[in-house]
């Protein structure tokens, strides 16, 4: 593998994960991104929740195992980095609008084989004493984890040079360079960066790059809203999902929230959303002090009409691949494994030939 090169385009979580995994296998990897730093356009505004408790295993029987698998893969990855990616114990706390709904959530999770359990009101108050109106009980998953996407992506990218790879920023790929269904590399304006294999992991830009070869590629984008606030709250580690807010601590008095996307592009709608969430935080926590909206951003998540994680050859090629689909953060290790397996198989077939 040491003589074979791979260009990975896109330094979001999927691209960084693929580049890291390929480099560990001995490929000479170059990770490209159009931005001035790694993190991509969408991954850096991801909520960063790797978990299963917020998903229904009965309603999503195909997707649910991918989520529990993703948790296990991230914990393995964290061990590779000596625990530097995220804390070992954070978990997630969820309650629904009624106790019956919360109990149903717990029952379904347990039937699916997870270690989700009931958290009593007293335990909830001990863990989150600032809650203004805690429910009688909540659902708790010790298996769920959360992390800050830019930090994890930076760790993956920083590992590349030690593994013989390279990160190239401020580099916008305009097209693949192709001869007779063989991808020679990537094209930036008039310059070609050659490689034995190419992986496109550019999020919402994947569709434009593969469109000349797959007009009906089925790729699109799906919006999501990411908010950061500051508040005078005691630090806590679990993700908290209530009927009103989805929130987690970033440390140092800052918190991240996730929300459904706005229905229009009107900036005033985002302002109203921000004001509503600030009030929801004040209502959820007693003595939250001054709650300040720091930022609110709408990211365009890559998505596909296929139910399978996107990790496949581009139509007509054996050495060019496309990768990344929602939920990209939790699926990134699995997508990386699929891409690595396919490239390794092609590399071995070349050596035999």
C-alpha cells in the first residue's frame, strides 16, 4: 500500500476520518479542503451527539443498529487517541411531554438491547440541580457520547503527517481529471493533482462533482440549525433533550443547542428562533443568569435518496469514490471502513495483476 496514493477531498468529519483510516493502512494520503482550516462547512456546526436514545428502534429498525455501532466505533477511536477526543462518561438524558411517553421510550430502548434506564427525579436533581421543573423521571443512556466536531476533526487531521500524509487547505477542487473511465486525480483550475485513488467527501458539493458521470446521483442537502449560547449554569456532562430544548455543555459557560431548520430564508425567522431558545433555556434552568445568544447557523447536511450510508465507487470508475451522508457524524467511522475496504481490494487486485 505504501506506493499507492489517495486524494481525499473534503476535511469535514467524513473526509478526515477516511484520510486517517487510509493513512493507518499505509496509503499515502493527501487531504484537501477549500477552507482555511479543517472542519468542513457542515461538520463544524454539527451538534456532535453520538447516541441512540433519541431514536426509536421500532420506527427505524434499519437505522438504529447503525447508531449503536457508531457509538462503539467512536469509543474505539477515542481509545486510539488515548481518550483525547471526548470524555469517557457523559451520556444523555431525555424526557418526553408525559411520563407515559418517557416510559415508552425506555421500554423500546431496553427491548432493543440498550442499557437505557429510568433516572429518578432525585437523581436528576442531584445531577442537574439548576433544573427549574424536573419531571418525575427521565430516560438515561450511559452509552451516548458527545464531542466538539472541530476538535475531533483537528485531531484526525493532525495525525496525518505522523502517518505520512498531508493536509492541503485553501484548495478548491473544480473537477475530477479523467481519461477513459480512469480517474487520474483532481483538478484545481488548470492544475492536476494526481493520485492512484480519489475520494470525494465534500458534503453538499459531492453532487456537483459527480454529476458529469451520474446525472441522476440522488444526492441533495438537508438543513439543520446549530446554536451556541452563554449562560451562568453549573457545568454538567450529559446531553439533555426535553420537549423544549436539545442542549449540551461546551464548557466555560458556553452551551450548544440543536433545532429544526427555519422554514424560510428570512433572517428575521432565525432571530425569532434564537430569542425563543434563549427563553427556553431560562425556563428550563433556575437562575440561569444572563443568557446570551452567541451564534446561530444553518448548515446544509449532505443526504442521499439511498437508505445505505454513502460509500461507493462513482459510476463507471474503480478508483474514484463518493462518501458521506446524514447522519454523517455518527456514520463517519462506518463510511470510512467501507471506503477503506473497497480501496484496499482494488489495491490488492492491482498488485496481483
